[in-house]
């Protein structure tokens, strides 16, 4: 394999993973505040459909992304409302919404199946795009990809470098302590969940408007579930979550490349299509397995390294906060 | 700050947790709030610090009536509370915890906060590393963090809810020193406790609560007899135990080592004979639970030998321990001992060891009714266990243990119970002992250990001391051993 092919592959992994990145970052944001939005896969489907439909009818990409974000935010606000106000189980609500959104996308998406529509235009960064290797990977992309990189950094910065971010962490870890320090726990949970949902919706539109153009039945092929797994894999940390998303994207394109290797000619293509999912399960097992924990806790150094890799869920994830 | 409570009332459903409470606390003093578990102390303090709303009454600070909607408002007016279980965010660093709740710009001035934290810590001689995660601290250090945090936010009244539970003796000494220093500097300190000795050591004035009411107030000099009288309404003399001649060895441990992922306690050697009571003392989590679970056959020991009634039990399944008459009473009543969601009858059915397929519900209900009467449980056969109070849950757990036990392993058998239930539980246990059971129990209450144990095993810092004779040990000695002195 020559360097050029490697560079091109990396560039396409970066681009093709961007919907997953948006979904992972959005979900991380909500879960950091303590609310699991399990409806991710449905949200992505529905917003991908709506994004494409709006782009198809209006030919306006801004409107398309905006509509998709609105869909994501609306679904998330149902999750937040039912959890915070109605005190329903987040998992149950999320699951029902997944089904509902998937069916809605099929129903309303029917007129748009396999229609050619607009796509996000390529936008090389002037100057930066000409830097060898780096320029090709990072700066010879489109606006959505640049935005995905920006969102990773911005969310990381917000959570770990600002006072509201510190408060966000405390709300997800120990809401009673956050409340004692003056935070309006439930209002903030609502805001972060809805904001996260909007990011997920943006990712959905990115999928149908440039990663896999157009609309078809169950168009986004399960990346919502992968996003939920990647959030865990990333230990609820935006940068590690993004890396998880890129690893999944890398696995997918590797399996694509493997198909063209003559030695694997007899292997059915389904194996290559499902391999990344299986590998993801293995990866998840590795990061969330007690036996492996115990293995690494043998020496203080390996324990430290392992713990920094591992990340624990926010202490109050999925629980309801009520003032006494 | 001078503080007045006037006719405070608070109900939780049918419970009148605070009933017409009125008293005054002078500025710059250490004021004790004494009462049994459930007396309503925490409720009153949570009202004062804005965590819960009162149903009626008035609170005055320096003569002005105040109304807090939440803890942040209370702190703004100078009232800060340290909770029994420190209310901080364990995964975050000390500095982050210190910063939380401050009014800052979007990006905090971390170096200024760090300097603040260090100045304040130095003032009280605290050793707090700003970058250490709070999860790695002891309860005592977490209290220190809360003290400096609340002071930096302008607290003038500091409430300490049961601060001496779960900290070591040296930390307690340090805490008391700090409280005196704070009072000297003009802070008003409210010290909430159910421990007579602590109130006696520290407080200039003590208000005693019982069943939600103020039953009295004493000012230095006062005697502990006065406090006991107020707290319980009568004085309990420690009763002489009926002497029981120890019988055959029931439990023999030889050079046993128990461990989990964070703690390893080697070299435990012990022989417990029928009719003996052995107390396991130590700070919570020093290995008492590990030992009890190993003896119950729930966790395998790392090394050494366990014999029960002469037979080697290593690598035997839990069933084999049960068959030899071992019973284990866990501390988590609802988490480990009982099944929330099931009622008492169902529990008695589950506890029976039988091969029948079908349940005879009538017989089961009668059986349950008989046991409920016998063990004085306030509930009926159809009561779900989670609806029972702590004392009644404990009674139910005891009722579920078979009568012919040879070895009883009890984790905190009376934790959180009121004095009446505590006495009742011990009466039951002493009866079992008369019938020849050997008892191992852990407790955080030194008085309980000293009162009931024939011998005492002290756990401290990953080690176990030679068993002490219960009769020859003083509270002072025991406290020092637990705190790691002379072990
Ligand atoms: N949030 C609550 N809901 C219902 N009952 C409560 C609540 N908090 C306290 N209680 C009840 O009020 C009484 C007083 O409790 P508390 O103030 O915690 O006592 P103390 O701190 O003196 O041990 C107890 O009977 C307790 O069960
Ligand atoms: Mg209390």
C-alpha cells in the first residue's frame, strides 16, 4: 500500500465517521448531565430522513441541517421531559422512541427513496489544504467535517475547562451536591439533553447529505446503537469518544479494503459488513470487564494507566433528582 | 451569628419529625444537638440550611427572620451544613470541589482558587492536596474540605451532622480542635450527635431532642447522667450478663487471610467456642465484613484454614456452611438480607428449606403470623418488607434465621435502630447464646462492643490484633487500637 492510499483512507475515515462523531458527542453531553437518551438510533434515522427531505424539496442545505437538528432536539426533549417531569424510566422511553422514530422515518420517507438530491459541497481550506499529508487528511474536506472536529474540541473545552462545565459534571455525578451549591439541576439536565439531541440530529443529516447520499429503508444502518456503545467505550469523555468513533470508522473501511484482497475472495461480503460491529463488542468487553480490571490492578502503574483509559459512568446516570 | 428557632414544625407523612421546636443559639459558641436516631436532628438542620422547607415556624438570624428556598440561599446568608455523608463530588479533584458553586467567570481563575484553598487549609493545619480526587480521601479529610469550602463562601454558622461517625480517633481530635478554633474566631457551631461523650467533650450548651420535640437544654457544667436522663427519659445501668461457660469450639481460624481488590488482612487466628460472643471492632471497611463473609462461606479466603465444628470448610459451598448451622446477617437489610417487593409471608416461605413444589398459603400465613407475634414485628403477613421501619426489618431478619444455629455472623446488628429495638435485638442474641450459639458481630459503636463482647478482635490498617478480653478492655484502649495506636 503506498502512502497516498493510506492518506486517502484516513481522510475518508475522518469524513465518513463524522455523523457518528456528532451522535457520540451529543449523547456524551446528555449522559454527562445524567440522562441517557437511548432513542439515538431512531433519532438519527428520522433526522437523516427529514434532513434529506428538506434538502430535496427546498434545495437549501442550511434549512436541511436546521430541520434535522430540530428533530433531534424534539425527540431529546421528550426523553428529558418524561424523565425529569414524569419520572418515567429513561431506558423504556428511549426504547419506545427508537421504534417510533424508525417507523416514522420509513412512513414519511417513502416519497424520497432512491431519489438523487443535493449533497454537502466539498470545501478545501485554502492554503491549509496544501500541507502534505496533514492537509490532505484534515483540510481537504467539507464544512460538516470541519464542524465535527470543532464540536469535539468545543465540548471537551466546555466540560473540562469552564465553570458551567464543572457544574455539568457535578450534576451528572452527584446532583444533590450540585443542588447544594446552587445549581438548578433539572433545568440544566433538560438543556444539555436537548442540546445533545440537536447534535445527534445534525449527525443524522450529515449521514444522508454526504456520507451515504439520499434516503432508503433503514438508511443509517444502526449507527445509533454503535454511538451508544462508543460513548461507553470512550468513558464518557468527548475526545476518547471521538477516537472510538474513528476506530469504528477505520474498522469499517478496513473491512471494505479487505474485500478487495484476492485471498479473501471466497469470504461472503456480509462477514465484512458485520465484522466492525463484532469487533466493537469485543472492544466494549475489554473496557468494561471486571476480570480485566483485576488483571490490570496488579501493579500501581498498570492500574493508573488502565483507570485513565477506562472512565466510569457519571455517578447519577439514569436517576431522577428530587429536592427533599 | 445569633440563631433562633421559633415553633418549627415538620411532617413527613404521618411522622411529626419536628414538633414545635424553639430554642436559641448564641454567636461564637459550640452548641450540641443531642438525640437518638430518628429524634429529628437532621431534619431540623436541613430546614436551617435550606435543604427542606418547614411546615410552620420561624428562623431568625441576628434577630432577622429569614426564609431560604435552597441551600445556596442559606449559604449566601452565612449558614452552611456538613452532612453526615459529606455532600461533595467524589470523582472530581479537591480544587474542582472547592470551585463548585462559586461565582466565577466562564473560565475560572484556578490559581487564585488554589491559593485561597491553601491559605485556608494552612490556617487550620489541614493537609489537602488540591489535585487529589476526593474519592481518594478519608471521611475526615472530606470534612476538612467542606469546612474550608464553606468558610471561603462566607459561612458564619457551621452545622456538623454526626461528624464523628466514620472518622479515626486522631481525626476526631483534630476535628474538635478545629471546631474550638472556629468558635474562637466567632463562628457559631452546631454539633449534631447521638454520642453523649462527644457532646460532653465539646459543647458549651446542649439541646436534647426526643421524638421531634425539645426535651431539655443544659449549659456547662453538666454531667453525662443529666444528658442520659434527657435523652432516654431514664438511666440505663449496664446490666450484668449471665455468665455462660464456653463449650466446644465452633469456629476455628488458622492463619486465615481474607482480601478483596483493595484490602488484604492476613494472619487471623481465632477460636470461638459455643456460647461466646466476639466483637469485631474497627473503622468501617477494615476487613470485618470480609472476615464475616469468609466464615459464612460467601467469599473464599485467600489463605489459611476455616474449621466449623471441627470440620475443615475451605472450598466448601455455601450450602455446606448452612448445613453446619452457620447464619449470616448482612448490614444491608434491604439490599442483601431481604427481598424488597416481597411480603413477610413470602420471606418465611423462602427461608424454609423444603422440597415441596406447591406452597400451602394458609399454613404459611399462620406460620408468618406466629413469627411476627413472637418477634414483635410491627407489620402483618402481607406487609412488604420495604414498608417496615429499620428496627422491624431487623426483627424480621432475625425471625428468618433458623433457631438451631451454631454460629451467628452479624454485621452491624443494631445499626440505625432506636434504643428499644437495640435492646430487644440483644436480648434475642443473648438467648441464642444461652442455647449454645457462638456469635461474631461487627459494630461501629464501641460501647456496644464493650458491653456485649467476651472477646474483641480489633481491625486496623490491614491488621488484626490479638483478641482482647472484653471485661479487661477500656473504651480508651479500644479507641486507640482502632485509631492505629499500639497495634
Ligand atoms: N425525607 C424523609 N421522608 C420521610 N421521612 C423522613 C424523611 N427524613 C426524615 N424522616 C423521618 O423523620 C424522623 C426524623 O429523622 P431525622 O431528622 O433524620 O432524625 P435524626 O437525624 O435525629 O436521626 C424519622 O422518623 C425519619 O424516619
Ligand atoms: Mg441524622
